[in-house]
C-alpha cells in the first residue's frame, strides 16, 4: 500500500469480486457465512458489511471490513495482506477480484 507507513487508521479493506455467470446467489451466501467468519471477532476488526452492486450488474459484490489499524490487517491476513484472501470454494464462484486498503484516519468516524 502506497504510504502505508503513514496510515493512521482505521483501515478499510475493500474486497470486490465479479461472480461467474450463474454463481451470484452462491457467492452472496458465502459472503454471509464464510466471509463473515474470516473477520468477525478477530483482533482489531471493528466491523464489516457486504452486498451486491445496485446498478444493472448484480454479479459484482463487495465485502468491506474495517480494522483498528494497518497492523491489525497485517496480523489477520499475514504477509499477503495486499492480496485477495479466497477461502476454499471461492475460486469456483469468482471470475475476477481485487482488494484495496484505505486509511480512514481523516474524514471517517466510527
């Protein structure tokens, strides 16, 4: 993450995925179960939310988690914290995905 040494946090981790054709419902179910367990009650996690795009593209989803600071993100996701974390079975449902991190230290209040 560019400028990560200056990130004051909290940090928003934005995971975006495009479901393979016919897999949107199953991906939504996995977000509500498996993805939630990846972050819920983990040290440094202060919340999460997820959902589909509202435009005519209901195969695009986001899963957003908010973390106390960048250290908490790195502690949870390890050395590959800048890569998409795909639990077992997700690869069969997703065409493409990405993850980005945002410093919410200014302009956002939890």
